[in-house]
C-alpha cells in the first residue's frame, strides 16, 4: 500500500518519487507491525530484522483485507492509510517530521493534510510504540542493469561461491546441477537448421514425447485460434493452425520448461509461472504482426523468447533454494521495486544473467539468449534487440492489467517508434488477447507441473 506525502512548503521541489511512501505490514510470532518507507527504496528485511531483533515477514494483501473487514485490524481515524499497530518509520522519512504533509490514498478518494509528527503522536497516545530505524536501500544503490554480458559468467561464479555449499567444480554446469538440454528440444533445433525439413519430421519428433504432443495439440485446439473442426494430431496442428515455425519453437520452449520443476515457494499473488509465459508469448505473437516486414523479427523465435522469458525464475529456485524464498519475501514487501534489483541485492546476480548463460550453454538461438538477457533494458542497442524489447513492452503492458511480475513502470514511447508500432493498436491487440483469458488459462493448465 502506498500513500503520497508532500512537503507543503517545498512540494514543488520534490520529485514525485520522493513524495511517495509505502506502508508495509509485517508479522512474526510476536505480532504485526507497520513500516513506513520511501516508495522508491528497497525495504531490506534482513536489515530491519537485525535492528528489531525479530523475524518479520510480509502480510499478504488478501489477509490484510480480511482482517480489516472483520475489524481485527483497524485504521487510524485521522489517516486511513495508517493502521493501529506498532510502527517503524524509516529514518529518511522521519527526518521530515517538522514539515506539513498532504497524504493521499492511492485511489484519490480521500485527501488529508497532516504532519507525520501528528501521526506518530496519535499512535503513541493509543499506546502503540513508534520507532525510527534505518531499514532501506536507496534507489541509487540498487543495481537495475547488469554489466556487459561478458561479465555474466564471473558474476554467476561469485554468487555460487557466496551462496551455496556446493563444491566449485571445473565446469559450472556441473556445479549448478542443471539437467542437459532435452533430447526432444535438441532434435527440433537440429531440424530447424535444415532448410528442407518437412512437417512430417517435426510431427514425428513432437509425437515421440506424449506430454509434449498433448501440449501442442491443446495449444492449437484452444478457442483462441478458432480452428475449424477438431485438432486430431500434431501434424494437423502444424498444417491447419500454428505452422511449422511456431510449433517448432513452442515445442522447444515447452520441452525446456519441463526440465526444471516449478518451485514450491512463490511470490504470493503473482501470476502463476506457465500462465504468465502463455500470456507473454501470445501477446508477442499478436504484436509482431504489427511490425512492418522490413523490421519484423521471426515470429516463432519471438514467441519462444516470450514463452521462456521467465525461465530464470525456475533456474534461480533450482540453484539457490533457501535464498529463493528470501527473494520471494523481498518481492512481496517491495512490489514497486524491480526483481532485477532484488536479485542483485541478495545474490549479486540476476535471474536474467543465469538463464541467458544457460541458453548459451544449450546452444539455443542467439535471438532467444539476447531476449532473456536484456528483457528489462529498453536502452539495449545490440544485435537482436527487438526480441528483448518485445518482452519489455509486453511484460509492462501485462503488469498494467495486474498480470505478471514486471516493474510497474512506463514504456518509453521511443521503443514503440523504433519498430513503427502504434501504442494504441498495440493496446488493442493486447485487449484481444486478454479477452481470451479463459482460453489461455486452459492452455497453461495443460503444461506439466
């Protein structure tokens, strides 16, 4: 939950990011408390727990709503955004206590002019303790973009040394204990390299894996594609609905996604892994058609990149299981902060770096490797940047609809212009995809879990 605060005497001089604070509700065996932090700062749970001597974890939004409705959790009469709870105020916010502030609820319904010192006094008078501590990391100290990809391997090595008890082996892939590229995926990649490849050959490879075949048929049979008649085979799916290029790339993505099990832990409230992948891939497929032919990337590779965009999530959970849980809790406590910054803060490496390295190790197309590695960097100007930029655009558009885990940030208009995309038409294409949400959910449900 976030509320805006503005120095009444100096509000014109403060950027909006510095006028926003976030109220985070946390709990442990000792009970609940609220923490007031600047919205664009990372709430460091480890630092907070060290200072308070507690083991606090975020309270899920659904639980907050339930407790509020049942009146077990009450808000302060003078400020609806503050709860009647023990309170921790981050010192960078507390130092402004002599100023007057305007406090806005996020929905804009209620506007109040108050002083933080008055809020502290009101809580104290009701016998709720108010403390001031340092518990955040400033935005300028957060790593939002990784260094050049040539440094990825060294960073991954450093993280392995720091955060696992595994013996460092000569080959990093042995250390990470990542399974090899699935044979089905390898056969399809080899087939794609053959200009004379036939539909029959692709169908035979896909059908050799019963689970994969069922997933491909399910994808083609989805009402989203409105294929006439029943899809009876993989070959039918290729010829009548999806095409050779799309099926070959989707099959590779499905095969890779099934190499690592979904983690038991996750960020509460975010879109499930496969559903997010399906949304991303399908939206990219729709948007690629709008790019002029001279700039248009391979639709199949773009869809594959979209399907695999969050593969690093699986690899991260597989490689750093205890620390993955910490990442989940930090993401819950810091929904406005990019997971790239959280990964780097806790591990010193991002999931995008790890997944791109793995794609390279598996000899996946450079387009896919680039897409995964630079998907959160709109300024990337290297080769195959269009694949990364498509993911960047789609993930942020989806986040605006409450889907996925991309940072809640605006898309630079220059990014649309670079590929001659009309933002309005892109939004319309996305709305058509969202209108088929039940169909896409059905596709995602058919993936192996």
